[in-house]
C-alpha cells in the first residue's frame, strides 16, 4: 500500500471531525508547493517533506497535531504554533474540534519550512572552508 493510500485509509477511519480536518491539512500542505512529497513514517504517521522533513500529522484523542520538524527555526507571525513543545527544534500546531485553519498563515509556515530545508541542504553540500575542501599536500 502506498503512503497516499495509507493516509486515505487513516482519514476514512476517523469517523469524527478529525478525518475532515486531517484531509484539509493534507490538501493545504500539498497546495503549498508542488514538490512536497507525501510519506508514511514511524508506523502510522502522515509526513511531508521537501529536501528534508517538513511536518508530521497525528490524530490524537481530542485533537489533530501538526508537528514541524524544524519549527523552532521558523518565523510564525500569525502565532500558529500553540503546542507544548518548547525545545530547540520542533514546534506544533494543536487543532481542536471547532477550530479553523488560517490557510494563508499555514502555507506561509510551510514555505518557510521548505526554505529552511533548502538552506540547510545547501549548507551541507558547501565545503566548510577552502582549506578543508583541498586535498592535503
């Protein structure tokens, strides 16, 4: 079963508000950039990446959590990050029944995550200095 089919099955299996919410998030994520890749990670989590992991979505008992892999490094002028994760890397958006999604703010956050990944990938490919990129001797 493909990642898309597994995510379809997860959404179909959620018989309350979380299914439509996860479907809406999925659509907004896909619309943010045509090169985003959808995946299925960690034995049951929809995930999206482009040049690195962007976000993972998980339906919990009373919420849908969208966790950004490098959210702590992203600007969030709309204040979407409301999860309890306050570490140095991840940030999340907890969505509860009755909440609505600010599509423009979410897509801006997704694009910022892609830009972060592209910048990080570029830094990894670039030699640390001219001296370290030249052969010894």
